[in-house]
């Protein structure tokens, strides 16, 4: 067997499985050639040649040393490391056997009019042009290279470009080890391009999969790629060319006769670069390539002599994925659950099935027999969940619901929703509801309406009935799981009435919440309408609202910090140790007794909470308490004499009383003022009594889920002990049906579990990849169209003024602290918390925060509610707040007007 490495091979020898030898670009080009697409011929200098060069010149130790000194936090360090490493490549000697093979392969290429061929020399890294990471533009390309020596030198420069500063930084940001990457070099016969450009088989701006977008310029595409020219812009849809915008095309780049390129000034603004028939042909070709690779493509092309050529093709990695369970023939509008819950990270597969299972139970109330895979109310895409709101577009009542729901949850999505109201694909449907649907609504809303009335009549009794129902459910769950000893038994309990949350939600939780929110909405939308400062006054009524489990939780945590501070040994230990060390000591039970007891007391009630808690696969505070300990450390830094959160909460109650009197007095001055004031007093009382219950349904569901999570983890630990699993939480990276299959094995069997190891690894890799996705759409359509922007996105009344939606009144100045994950964050008292969104696990930070700015959210999202209760000025729906505002900036947050002013 010949074990000699292959240094040079024709491109036609490679395919999609050749990534390790030819890099992403070479593998894709080889696949295109084999499939018969019009791709220029050429060859590839494989990664084996790159590694041989590195070994022959003993570069590896220096590369490791220099790259280790670079940091994405210090751009200059990237530039320095890059220059030094590329200098090593410039000085290195290419082994003779590689250089001779490159020259021979080059000489065999077809030349131009009998002379030596002109070639494009392109870098092709093994972490490039991948389905999830493109690395586009990270390495170098050299055009119109002529002559054997020039080709060999261009190959060496391409090898060195694996270490450009941009490539170093890209790999670091995407957690790719430098040692795991190698570079191949692709050499193709140059096309004497009359016109060239790029094509996207999906619209990269909107995400729409039914549109092909083409940019075209005269000459070589380098002018376009390097940003030197304004190209023509063509959009092609299913029915033909949708739009054409002619660019100035002020310059064109052509190949020089002796090699290299030359730039020519042009006056071609009125000249369409590519004829209409070629545009349509190119779009068809793009669709064929997309179908071949199975994913939208970013394609570089050229047109010469009336013929189209494909120069390279890579996946479009910036598109948000389509819904997993909706065909392209259906049209669906869905609202991001992240906007509702403030959870932007992906779900684990197990956690996603649990959440969708609740939607299945809800559908059954209407007589629909669906499964987790066929249910269409909650739709998965990109590891996240979206609420299908399509049916609400079909009727006037649905339109009104969307207006109230979207404005209350995330006003940033309102423009997208309103823009879809007249879409012909969402035309209203005439006809009456079926009897089954009517009966379903009656079964759903009759007990809700009855219990809303009862709660309004006797709020104290309503609260007690709610608390009793929740306690009974949790006790049944604990008892049931205490007796379940095997994975099979634990899974079976998930299907039993023990875990049926729908009856509890329908009979107790939803009515209690509705009874508290109904008075607020009437006060906000009806009684205060037209009153000066009416909306702001109503929002102040929610300050210091009692019976909110999240507010109570934060105050209990504050109390725990006071007990720690009052104990000398605990306070001294917390001042000296890191949050990670303190968390480990708490789990080991070795903190100073006073601190251990204070935190354990908190965990007994609230340990089921955690970041991303609606995903059963995510750890809870009781498992990973570092974030909680960090919050305690922040509380211990409160300066002496500063108002405590308890003081702020009590002052909030006083503010609410003042707001009540102001509102009543304003109403008395209006027509029928006494009647309005009487009604307002009743509504305010009921809102104060019941409004805080808004957080109770989620808290109940989280505690129920945590009981089940603990049982699944117990099975995981048993399987780890038996050698059948590597990590106790591996099962959460499987679908529930897959876990049932494993449960069918009986006792943990390492042999039977061996094939699952690859599944766990792939699922964790996919999960980690999705965690790095920078943006989540607020609204997503089934054709791929994605809406990301927030309230009045980009609208600034003057420089330094950023506009959002006001949700918690007041004005505060402070220093920005941008936070993407509350775990391990030390928020100094008075800092302005700027974040994508929040769930209850973020609220311990609220006690220290002076103000709140979020990218998503509305009047009724939980972060807004808690901010109002604490009296923290808050502005939400601020588009790209976490990038437009920087940690350390001083800003003024006006939660009454909805603006953030940058002061320095």
C-alpha cells in the first residue's frame, strides 16, 4: 500500500467528503465539477503539502507560541501575531517534491493562445465554506498569476494567509483551535470575465428563500469583493425578475497581459452589466446548485463569451434556519418565544419536547389529535421555539388580539405584524367556526371566566385557592417520583395525570393572572386614555406590587446577604473567595455555617430557578449556584447608608398610593368623574391584590419541571456509574422518544449505549454552535423572511439619543454594563443593566441596577413588570442595544419617554 502523502490532485478528484484534504472551497469545487456544473478546470495543492511545509521548516512551535499571545480583546495583538507568523512563511523553503508537483500540474493546464495559463490561486481552509461557518474572506486570493515560479510563490503566500489577523480572530470567536486547521490551495484557469459578481440563492437581507439576489459588475469580481465598486443589483423571484438597480460601476478590474491585474476607470452607470436572459439563466443555475448542496448558496460567477461560469460556491451561513416541521408550500407567521421569555439560547432536545408537549395538551382541549411532531402551535427553528400566530391573521378578532398581545409583549415586533396584515397570503377567511372549535373554546374559557369573576369578588380567597392547588400538584409529583426507581418508571410518570399542568393552568393559574391583568389593562387603555401623564401614572400603580414570587425571591436573597454580612466569619470569607470557589463550597456544605444556612434556606424555596429555566435540560441554581453567589457578592458591596432594596420596595408602595390619589383626582375632573373614580378605585384595589400573581404560573411550571429533571438526572448518574453514559445530563440532548428507546434496554448497558455516544457528541456540538448565533428573529415567516429590528429601530432624534419603548417610568443616570449572561456578572450598585432580554434568573441583578435597557420586551414582559415594581427606569425594544451601547459609557435612561441618551 502506498502511504506517501498526495500533494497535488486535479479538482475533479475531490468531492464534498474531501474537506480534510482540499479544504472547504476545494471540496465544493470538486463536487461542482463532478456534478457537471460549468466550473473552470484546475488542481488543488492539498493540506498534506501545507503540513509538510510547516514540518520541514519547523514552524509549529513558533506558530503555537505566537498565536497563544493573541487575543480578540486586543486587536493589535492579533495584528502582531499575524505579521510574525506570516513572516515565518515568507522565509520558509518549499520542499522540492511539492514545488515540482505544483509546476507540473500548472504546466498541464490549458493555456491562453498557446502561452502559459493564467490562474486564480485561492486559499481553501479546512474550517471554511462549511454549513455553519463560512470564513469568507479570511484568507487570501491571488488573481491572474502567470508562470511556474509565480504560482509556487502564490501558494506559499496563501499558506501564510491562514494566519491573517482576521482569520485568527474569527477562529477564536468561534472556538476553533488553531492547531486543528490546515490550508489547501485551489488553482483554477482564469476566466476572462466580461461581467462577474456574486449570487445568493436566498435574500441575505430578509432571509426570504424564494428570492435570488445577484450583484454584478464589469470585469473581474475583485472590484466588487474589495468594495471598490457599486454593482448592479438584481432580485429574481419565482415569476421572474422582481427588481433591478443599476450601480455606478465606476471602475473595472481586468487581468494584465504579464500577470496581475489592472484597474480601469469606467462610466457605466446607465449600462446594465448582465442581460436579462443571462440574469434568469444565472438564477436557474443558482437554484440547481442550491438543490445539489441542499442548502442556500453564496456563489461567485463570471460571464465571458456569452457563457456563465461558476467560480466557487459556499453555504450562506447568516440565514436563520427554517421551521423544522413546516413545508415550503405552507405559509406561516411565528412570534419568537425569546421575545416573551427572554431566553435567547437554544433549547435542549428533551426540553423542547417537554414544552411542545404542553402545546399538544392544549390542542387536545379543542379535540385535535396531534403529537409533538405534528402539533403546529409551537414551532422549532434554529433550536428555538416560535409561537404560530398565523390563525390570528384570518379574522378581525384575531387582528385585535395580535394588536394587544404584540404591543404588550414586544412592541418591537409590531411594525412587522402590521406590515403583514395586508399580505394576500394571510387573507381573512369567511365562514363560521366548526362546532368542535366552539366546544373547545367553551371548555377552555368557561372555567377561566368563572374563576376570574370569583377572584375579582374575593381576591384573598382566589390567592389561597391558587397556592393550595400548586402545593397539591407539587406534592403529588414529589411522591410519585420518590417511588419511581428506573428510567422507564420515571418517564411513565411524565404521561400520567401527575404532570398534567393544563387543568391547573385552566382552572386556577390563568384565571388568577387574568383577574390581575384585566384591571390594569382597563386602567391603562380606557380610564387613563387622554389624561395628561395618565399612562405613566397607571404604570406607577404597579410599584411595590405584593404577592409577586419573583419580587419576593429577590428580597429573600437580599435578606440572605444581610445574614452573611452580619456574620463576621461569613463576611470575611465572601470578601476573600471567588464566586466559583464559594459555589463549590456551598455544594460541598463547607461554607461558614451562617452563610451555608442562609443560602440553603433560599434554595429550599427558589433553587428550581435558573437561567433559561423553561428548558428542562438547563441546570438550576441548586445545581450550579455560581450566578446566585455572584449576586450575593454584589449585594455585599452596597455602600453603607445606601437605600436597601427593602426600602426601595416600601417606597414603591408609597409611590403607588400617591399615584392612585393623583389618578382618582384627575378622573374626578372629567365627565362622569365620580363614577370613573369609583370604578378606578375598585380596579386599583383588585390589581394590587392580584397583579403580582402574574409570575405564579411560570414558577409553578418550573418547580414541576425541576422535580422531573431531578429524576432524569438520577437515571443519568446511575448510567454514568454503570459506564453507559459519560455525563449525567447526556439524556437531555435526546428527544423524549429516544430516551424511551434507551429506557427499553432495562438495566444500563454500556454495549447498547455505545452507538449513542456519537449522537450525544453531535447534539452537543449543534447546541454549542447555536448558542453562538448572534441574532434571533422577533418574527419569522416560513419562507425564511426574518424580522430582527426593535421599536423605532435606528430612529434617533439627535446624535446620542437612542429610542425604544417606555415600560417603567423615571429617569436615572449611570454607567452602562452590557451583560449577555447573568452568570458570573458582578453588577455594581447603580449601573445601567443593558441586555438582550431577561427571565426571572436575571432579576437578582435588578436589586443592584440603577436602570434597565433591553433589546426585546414590552409593557407586560416579566423584566418590565419587575422593573416597575422595583422602581427601576426601563426602556425596552431598543434595537441592537448591546452593540450600540458600550460598557463604561455614561447614559441617561428615561423610562417615561422611552429614550436612552449617551452622555459621554
